[in-house]
C-alpha cells in the first residue's frame, strides 16, 4: 500500500484534472493498494470524481 496526495497523483497521471479540484481537495490523501504501477487514467478520473462528490456533499445551494 502507498499513500499519496491527490494532487501528486493527478499531476503524474492526468494533469488537466488539476483545474477541476479546489485547493482543499488537492491535499486529500489517497491510498493505493498496489502503488502507482496499476493506476490507470480511468482510475484517476473515478478518484477525482469521488473526492469532488465527497467534499461537495456538505455544500448547500440556496
């Protein structure tokens, strides 16, 4: 297992996704079971989506 900050993972695998993340989302720790070697761009997309959804669930629109 390997722990890495989301911004490091995104910068390495899919840098264009960085602009989608808020500053606090970029620093979310991500645990990778097999390290970076088995992470695909699709995996990164799913991780980014999950972090955005998780961080945004407390946001209330008026």
